[in-house]
C-alpha cells in the first residue's frame, strides 16, 4: 500500500476509522508487513499518514487496532498516554520531518495508569505519570470519565505544542479517542 505523508487530516482520520472497522471483525492483523514493504520503507524511508500517541498497555496495539502495516503510523507509547517534552518532541518530529497532518491521542478503558492516579499513591518514577494524570482528572473518581479527561488534556497539550487551534487553517489536526478494551472499538472524541 502506498503511504502518503501529504494526506489531509480528515482523510487520515477516515482511514483510521475504516481500519478500526476492519479490525473489529478480523482474527489476525491485516496490515501489510510483507518483505516488499519492509524493503521499500528501508530504501525510501517512512511516510506515515498519522501520529498515534497511546498507552503502553499490552492490550492496545495501534497497528492492529487501525489495520495498519509497516510505515503507516508513527506510534508513541507511554503509560497513561501522558504528554511531556519527550513525547511532544516525537510528535513535532513526525509533523515537521515526516509530514503527518493528523495526531491522535488514544486512551483506553481499564487503564492501569488512570486507576493508579485515582486509587494509589505511587512513588518514584511512576509518580511522574500519575501526577500528570491527576492534573487532567482532578478529583474525578469514575475511571471512564477520568480516562476521557486525561485524553482531552493530552490533546490540549499537543495542540499547544504544535500551535494548532480550533478552526486552524494549517490542515494539521489533533484529536482524541478512546479504545474500548472489551470490544476493540475506537470512539473518536472529535473530527479532524
């Protein structure tokens, strides 16, 4: 499959939605991981059509969830899908150097990091994650609502870093989504 880094944010979002629809009825991954696509991306470089920022949870596999193959998605994973300078630097790289027009922050149901931010008092490095999540969720105790609030904050932080505002004319878009662990369905929180 030809990858197009000049794809509009709206077209990229539609492609993600169609990929998720295909995933919902698939028994195995349907993204192109063939030797020919590996060789092509080796020789010609990567041309992903979207940036996906998501949790490190092993049940969330962005390439499978969106029926994508090698070179199609620029994936950034961190527990709780929190955004700090490192993740933001990766997003900015994908936008400025690879031409991605869409960034999607994907949270998920049954998130251990969100649960820890609500119910636990972690220390050490885990506290960096839960502190970021607590900035997003405040005193929210419902884990599904907290997950959404956390995604919405990461979307805002990413938009600020990219200089994208609502009604932006640049063609660049940042949207949020929630992956439902039980069904595999991705619910997008807004349009590109």
